[in-house]
């Protein structure tokens, strides 16, 4: 159980030291991901290391096929590394078993997909409620309605995905990621399928979350117009980090 | 995930795809109801045949002549002989023909049996009303008739027709009695026969002359004193008839032991039941394949759903449990509806007329339970197959599944 692990591991002195020194929420060390297709090996990530601190808002950029999604899926515990270590809030995720990973996905990571990945036949409400059903959460109704109002969808709660616009579907996706009050929000090209106006609305919601609640956010994007709203840009090329730049983030205006 | 949440998730997921749920349900319903109704027909005909044979009596031997040979009335009565045939209790020779019975505007073609008073005890008939054929009727070849219950109803409805007349070949016959229904349901049952004195049948209906002053009979029913004396009675009869016919080589008659016939027939009906069982099993299997099809067609959609659920924190066990619950719900509900349908069909076709056969069904609850279990197993197996595969994937692989 990841829950037990959390208590034990956080209390271990070495973990505690990391927490106290620079407060990193994410630390990856020499992470490599290799896909095997028959006898061809595709190195999607090659010895990637970096640290992300609590409260940062970061964008990951790079050309198509450079390994951005692969990296995000590993950070979101949707996929596992081939080599290297991944620490999330001091816990060694790369050593975890299936059910511990499920608990991390359930409680600590909010993941927003480019293609939304909503349950097609369930309402916005049911989709947002989903993570709470897999934890023994209390106050489910309050949490779901809060999350839906955070993304401005209170009046669309009982619509199914097919009855919502792309932007609205993505906002359901964000509400679903937020409802469990996660430690980090990961968004893989959240505006990739949206027009610039809807995209801006999404970015405004995300930026506000970061600024008002201190939520740590990582966004994958192709567009500099999105990246400018973050205060750190990590660039990836062919599975390796080629630059890691801090900047002053612009404020989203609509 | 709590049990209640799992149940609600399964229920929501089923109602979210009503068509899929309905088709799977339909497969189970058809499979289960087919098994139940087919098996009830099988068991029904088995019961019919066993009943009918039991009605004939288990102490009964039946003697008939070999082709081109003759058994006479004399032969029949010679078997009542305390010295040569001590095991024989009674004999009832018979001639069988057919004719049209006319009562007013009603006419029925039936089998007419020429018989003797002993038939009442040998064949263990019961009278519904009136009396059976008596000795004077036979000696004087009187024009009297005893009707089977179905024949009486066909000609006279519910009215007690004892004392009334019917015509056969424009001769008038007095109805002296009506037999109680035997319950045997198909052609050949006494319910659909009429009985006249054996001499009447011979002289008046067949209009034949005697052969060397003898009346030939078609068969002789012999009642033994009890069931254990059947073999012995058969041997005694054989010896006596061979003496009478002065035979040194092959018998010119055949002795049929009805309890042997019962065994053979019971084996035959058992085969019918097994055969129907196989058909029923096949229909259940076909239903199972239908369910499998529906489940497999939706495997892409369901794999993505599993990916989403796992991405949101569902464990492998959560997923499996949801799918098991869905399948059990489907097959249980389908099984119950199937049982209700199957029993309904069985009751509906019970007593239905098929030509001159009456269909009889016996519902067996053990079969109903078995069908329910098998259909649940099929639903469970095919329902959780995609879940077992998909729940083992990393969430991202399930999400990417095409
Ligand atoms: N499941 C997979 N099996 C095999 N190879 C894969 C798989 N997923 C990704 N790859 C390969 O890994 C590399 C990185 O892919 P990834 O999806 O991470 O790129 P990306 O940076 O997200 O690209 P895009 O901007 O187009 O989304 C690519 O070369 C890709 O072909
Ligand atoms: Mg990508």
C-alpha cells in the first residue's frame, strides 16, 4: 500500500533530507525509456535527469517524436521507466508495485490528456467523480461540485462528453484531475486540439490554479504562445534535455 | 472501491450501453429458456410412455401368431389350465379392426377392439359409467359397445351416453359402458378405442366365417399371478401351445413379455431425453458464443475505458471486480428471465395437440438450476475475458489500444 509507504519512507532520514534541502516535488535521475518493436529498439528517453520544486509551473517543449509524451506518462505513473529513478515527493516511484502506482495515480497526480480521455457514455459529473470512487473519499458531492465550479462547468454537470465542446470537455478533464486535490498537475498538450480562444481559457484556469493554490504544474506544448505563461521551459530533443531555462511568466489575458 | 460503488459502477456501465447489455441478455434468455422447454418436452414424453406402459400392467404377456400362422379363441381359453399353466391368472384374446362410429350427426373413425370380459381385469380398465362386456354378450355375439373416454366425448360431448345407440356399418349398437380415461395420450390409447364382444367383432364387423369352426384372434393378453411368475408363465404357455399345435421345430407364435418391452422403451425414451439435452446444450453454447461476440466486439471500447479507469487510480482488482459484477448481473438477470420464459413456454405447449399425439411437458427444476449456472458461467467467462487482458496492461497501453 502506497499509503503506508508514504509514512514510512517520508520518515526515513535520507528522504527527509531531500525534502528539507531544496523541497523538490519531483526528482528524476538518469531516466531511460526504450520501446521494443520486434527487434528494433526505440530510445524515447535517454538518461534524463532534472528536479522540479513545489509550486513551479513548467513547460516541456520539443519537436514531434522527441519524447515529451513518454516523459509525461512516466511522471504520471501511466508508464514505467526502463532504467533510472523517479522520486515523487521523496517516494521512489520506479520501485513501486502495480497497486502502489494505482494509489499514486489516484491521489497524487492529476493528469490532463490532449484527447481528454473521458468516459464517453458518462456525464461530466460521473467523469469528475471517477477518481474519488477509487479512493475511499468522503464528501464526494461537495468535492465534485467544487471541481466543476473551478472550471466553470457547474451548469454542464449532467451533459455527456458528446454534448460538450472540445474546450468544455478539456475543462471536465481538468476538473477530474483537480477533484482529488493532487500534488502535481500534468497536462500533455492540453490545448493541442483546441482553437486559440478555448486554449487561452484552459491556460487561464491552469495558471490561476498555480498562482492561487500553489499547485505544481507541468505542461507539454508545441507552442511558444503557451510556453510563455510558464516560468520555466525544459526543451527536449531526441530523448535528451537540451535546455532548461527560467523566465518571468506572462499572465494569461482573455 | 466499496462494494456498493462497484455495484453502481457496473450498473451504470450496463445502462450506459443498453444495446450491448440487451443483446447479451437476449442470448442468455434464449439459451436458458430453450434448455428448459426442450428438457421439459423430453421428460414429458418419457413420463407419458412410462405411464402408458404401467397402465397396460406389468404382469402382462402378449401372444401373437407368427406371420401366416393362426391362434384361435380355443387356444386362448386352453391357457386357463391349473395343471399345465398354473402361473396364468387370466387371458384376454382380442381382434382389432377399425370402423366409423356414427351418433346422430357426429362420426368418428376409430379402432374397434373385439375382446372378452377378462380384458377388464387383465388390462386393468376402470369404468367411468355402465358395465363392461359380459359372458352372454360374447356367447350371443350381441351388438353392444364400450367406448373409450375420448371417443365418448367426441361423439356425445360431456353427456353420459350409456343406453344410447351408435351405428357401425348401418347396424345399431347399444352403448353399455364408458371407460375411465387412462391418461395415456397418444394414438393406441384405449381412450381412443371402442370395444365390442370378440364374437361380434368377428361375425358382424369383419363379417368373416370361422376357419374349421374356429375364430382366429390377433393376440392373446395373458395375466400372470404376479410379476415374478412372468418367465414361468411364458414357459408353460410355450409348452402347452406347442402340444396343441403339434409342433416339433419352430414355434408358430411369439410370446412378448411386457416388462421387457418396458425396459426397451425406457431405454429408448432415455435416448430421446439425452438427444434433446444435447440440442439444448448446443443452443446454450450458441447463446454463449453470441455473448462472447458481443463482449469481444466491445473490447476496444472497453480496453480504453479500462485505461481511463486505471489512469484515474483503479487497481487491477477494481477493474476485474467491476467486470465480474457486470457479467454476473447480466447472466443472473438473463438466467432468471430465461427460467420464467422457459417455464412459461413449457406450460403453454403442455397439452398441445400434434396430430393425434398430445404434447406433455414436465418441468424439471434441477435442469432450470443447471441452465442458470451454465449461463452464468458462460457470461462470467466471456464477460471478464477483455477485463483480464486489459487490466494487466499499463494504463498508457490500454489508452492507446486500437
Ligand atoms: N508505444 C510505443 N511503442 C513504440 N515506440 C513508441 C511508443 N510510443 C512512443 N514511441 C516512440 O518514442 C518516441 C517518442 O514519442 P513521444 O510520443 O514521447 O513523442 P512526443 O514528443 O510526445 O511527440 P508529439 O509531439 O508528436 O506528441 C517516438 O520516436 C515514438 O515513435
Ligand atoms: Mg506527445
